C-alpha cells in the first residue's frame, strides 16, 4: 500500500511517515500544495493524508483538483480547525474523513485502514485470492495450497499490488512507482529481479502458473490461461 502525506509541519510529517512506514506502508511526503499536485500527477496512491493549511495552494484546493480529475483515491484531511463549518467544507469538497490536530498515531492508522477497506482497495474479509494463492492483508502472509510462503517486505508489497489488480497488466514503471518512494533511483530492472524471485517462491513446481509476463508491457497475475 502506498500513501502520500502532505503536511507543512515537517516534524509532524516525518513522525507520521515513520509511524506508517513501520506499519508496512510505502510513503511519499511533501510540504506544500503545489508539490502535492506534482506527486499525484506522477503516481497512484492507495490513500492521501492531506493537511488543509498549506503553503502554495491549500489542502481544499488540492482536494478539489483531485476530485475534478475523477480520481477516487481516499483522502483524509488533517487540520487544526475543528468547527462544524470547516468539517462540512472539507467533506463537501470530496474528503472521505477528517481528523483534527492533535491526534494519536494509532487513531490515524485505524482511520486509514477503514478508508482503504471502504475504497475497495482491500477486500472486506482482509484476504485476496487468485486460484490456489491467498494473501492475508492483516498478517501480511501468503498461502498457496494451504502452505505458507516466506516473503520479504518488498516481495509481499509487489505481490499484494499484483493481486489487488488481478487480471490487469501492470507495467514495470507502474509497479516500481507504486512500491518505492517517488524519488527512488535504483536499478531499472529491479522489478524483473523481484518478479523472478516471486515466481520461484509461488509458481515453482506447479503446473498452474499465476504470474505471467506480457511481452513489451509488464506483468499480470491471473488464474485462467489466456
């Protein structure tokens, strides 16, 4: 799961980012509204944590831009304002939830989980299945034919992204942008390396291959043969 945090209080932004990274999320972070638009234009996010009071353009303007482009990404607004009018403005502008400062990191995490479940990015029973392969998104584990598969954090993240998009061909660039931070500058074949490792763990020894290569495009996970 990849999140964008837009918060101009740098210490708070860094604290939230550190907390959410420890929970297994991939995080991009920025400190003003203009940069937020650039990030949103450049990659897809499973949820956005958006402060209202920002330099450049404010959070409400960022939110309206997101919704004007028909993006359905869940947005949690952060603000020091707690009046009913402010909450109504935020929700009417397209926010999915609203959290007033100061807040606990545990409550923030819980609200993010709810937003992601509501959006359909995560299944309501917290598991995803493709043929004999099941992913438990709470325990962060994978099972094939009832046998647990040991995965690293990045392997799990890539597999989860593929399974959330089962049947959809994902380019290497799309996978890389979703799994790594926006400013990642690693090897261009890093996705191929991880896919090869995942295949060795998931498909090796089985006649039913789940992870497929679509030549010249990228990768897809699906049950049926094309």
